[in-house]
């Protein structure tokens, strides 16, 4: 048996290619931080359940396209490329890791008029 979970928060900043809406492409930096936990039954430890966790950082960049619909609602599609940086500890041991990650983004929102 194996289980894992994670929770996190993130932020991004957008630079739009066109200064006008209702539709335009954008790019920008993105970053998030996640706290992960895991548990599994270890066959080496005679079936004992081992637990652990760690922190994962994800700095990266995003590229996408946004539409502002009638009424102010927005639809957002895009992709992300980033670097995973983290450290985990399980069963008394710990280690760090890095990796490259790709992501697909779909968002629904609301654009307030200024």
C-alpha cells in the first residue's frame, strides 16, 4: 500500500503581448511551494508502515492565451515549464532532488473593470 498527498500555493505575474482585450496572449514567471506527505508499507521492515514528507519549490515560466467574455468572465489556457527543487525525509533518511516539469493550465475567472 502506498499513498501520498500535497498542498501548496503559487503566484504568477503576466506580461501581455497586446495591451487590449478581450483576447490576448501572455507570458510571465510563476512560482509555487508545496508540502508533501507519503506513507507506505515497507516489505523490508516487515510490513511496517513508514511515513515521511518534504517541501517542494517550483520556479518556472508560463505562456498562455486569455479570453474575456461578455459579462467579465475569463477563460485561460496555457502551458508551464519549471524546475522542481525539494527535499524529503522518509524512515529516518533524507535527500534532495531536482527535476524539470511541464504543466497544462486551464483557468476560469473574472476580470474587474478599472
